[in-house]
C-alpha cells in the first residue's frame, strides 16, 4: 500500500422546519495516511536518542544489594538504589581526619526532609533515607581525610523495623539545595559480609536480615508476610462494611455482636508482629510471629520458626501455637485465600464460614 490517504467524515442530519425535508451536512473530517519510510526512520531515531539519554542519566546509579563500599571526594554526591526499593542521593558535605558529615535525600527530590548526620571513623548509624521511622540502611564510616571519605553501606529489609539512630537530624525541605545533583558519581565495590568489619549490633542486624530473607522463601514465612499486608490494607474496615460483608458470606445473617465489628472479630487478628532473637547455636535465629487482636486471649505468639542462616536446609522447625494451635500451613493458607478474595476493607476480619 502506498501513501494514499483515507478521508473520514461525520454526517449530521438536519430537518428543515419550513419544508420538512431532511438535509445532510458534513460536521467534521480528518484523514489517516500511512507513514513514509523517512518518517518511520525519524521516529526510530528519536526513540533511540531518548533511550540513550535515559541510559546516560541512570547509568551512574549504584545498585546496593549487599554490604558495599563507596568512596567520596569532598562535596561529592552519589546516587544509590537499595534493593528494598529506596532511591537516594548522598552527599559528603564536609570531611576531615576525625569526622565526616553527610546529607541524604530520598529521590525523586520533590519534597523533604533531608537527613543530616556526622560520624567518626569506625562508627556507624542506622539511616532512613526518606526520614521515616524505619531505617532502610546502615552506613559506617570506614575512613576519612580532608580530601574525601569511604563508607560501607548495608541495606536493611524494611520488615525488620529497625529504628534510625537518635543522632540523625532531619532538615527542612528547603535544604534540598544542599544536594548538588550535578556532581560526578562515585564507584562502588561490593564486599562480602564476612570480610567487612562492622559493629556487633550491625552483625546481629545482618544475621536477622539473612534469616528473614530465608524465612520469606518458605510457605509459612510468605503466608505471614501476606497476612500482615492484608491487615494493613484492611485497617479502614468500618462497622457498616463489616456487617454487610458478614451477611454476604453467612447467608444474610447479622453479626451477633451488638456494638461493632471488633466484638465479632475478637478472635481474628488485626495485625502480625514479628520478633527476631539470636540463639546460642551459631547462625541460628528464632522468629516469633505474634497475632494482635482485640481480645487479650488471642494476642500473642502464633507461629515460631528457627532459621539457620549457614545451612542449606535452613528451616529447622515451625511450631503453631496460641491462636494457631492445632492448625497447619494448609489450613492457614486456605483461610487466607478466602479472606484475600474479599476486595473491600474488611476481608481480614471475616473468618471462612
């Protein structure tokens, strides 16, 4: 087919009031034609240019999935992407042989706050790149001089709920001008956890992170993670929505409680809390998933697991207790499958009939 055009138009009919005849007139028209080879090439070239520009802008972003070493020149900025989903710009704002100061802002830098902190060589801090109450990385100052500094960054799983260090200061968003986005980028060298010297506290956090990553690969671990997400989604459940949803799945019956859905769902958790503790055996971590519900009798340990982070058969044991006593993975997963299919904000509180 050549470059011929296709003419399209819409006809509007109008009735003549005086004569009664129906008249037609063209309301609007437009044409469609096949693009010429030159136009196709021009579009392809434009797409290639856009792709190259995008690559140039993103090629300097440092991917951090494990403990990594970064070197900064004075006043230099690095752009990092932590595997937990955090993107941030880090600037070495001042440095000497005795300390180094940094500014961090979450990207895209459309709003604050800016995280500010100073460290002495050998010290470390837990940092939230977006200034929230959960740290997404630990940063340790390996060394510093008047010309630059080297740090080791360890990413954290947000599920660990590690709190940021108290010595961190949050600056007003106006301080975003302190982050110079045009600076040259650093290089990164990934180093193993075993060869990185970290404080005992950070070694424990790394062990917890490894244990949780392994646990999330198991059926029970993934299920507890899904349940927690379901409770967080359904935090907005109201009495009226609960009552109407209950009636749908219980043949029109009304909930037996006289006041609110919380009375009906006193045995149904509203959240899952996770606690990790180290055990005497090397590389062993105890993970305790606890249910939280309106009733104290159903609040407490529900699933307990032991993970050995250095073993190929890492899941040593899983025990169902408390509210989950007598259940197993299959029964809990069946309950979750039912509740997760309820699309409003009350699915987590409706037990399978």
